[in-house]
C-alpha cells in the first residue's frame, strides 16, 4: 500500500498496543525531516506508523490508507509536505482525526509556499500547522493531544516540560555567570 518507507515504532504506551499516531509525508526525500517526529514519539513511548504517500501521485492509495486509520487505532496524523503541500489538507478532508501539518522547505520559495498552503485551509478542514521543518513540535502537539486521555503520558509530558524549562534556566544562569 505504501510508496516508500514504512515502519512502526517498537515503543509502547500504557493505553494502546498498536500505533497511535500516523506520520505521512509526500516523498521519500522528506524522510530526514519527518524522522524527528518519530524520534520524539519514541522518547515518550508513543507508538506510530510512518509512510510516504503522495496526494498527487497516489490519491486512491492515500484515500484507502486514510480510510483505515481509525480501525487501526490511529488517533492523530502528522502530515509533512513541501512545495504544493496538498498532503495535510487531503488527509484532513478525508478524516475527522486531528491532522498536524509540517511544512517542508524546498523549491523556489524555500517552504513559504508549503507553510501558507497548509495553514490556509478552507473552513471545515482544519490542519494544525507547526513551523517549517519542525516535525518535533508536531510530535509534541500530538503527545499533548493524546495526554488529554492518558494520565501516564501526561506525567511524562509534564516532566519533559519541567526539564525543558530547567535547561533554559541553566543556560541563562551560565550566561549570567560568564558576564560576572
């Protein structure tokens, strides 16, 4: 069914044995950018599947894949796309699952076209949009959504946020100490 790389995390979460998040991108050349989402999900023990499917080159295959997401236990889709960036919107148009779009840089406008295409969806077809190439933030947003119904994941997220804040405070203290 997939065109390009397809994999599933070995990580586990307390409330689901199968993948909870689907990561999809339009071209195998997007793998490096989108792999950061998978690495972030793994850090939190969130299972996922990853596939490369083009909205333009394989629309029927994409529709079939999207149509099976819910029955496979998927709760959220992270969709990355560059240039015309149709993939996140195409996925969002075919499902009621939350879709998080990751604009990927490239082309004559170096990703601004994909950023705008993903952010400017018509009413009724929302796609949450993160920054250019920022699949890490897409994964964090997916984790935040999942944590609404998963207290264990919520605790992991709170710890992550605390550690993130502490690292920023430590960095600021280092700068202050260097000035003294």
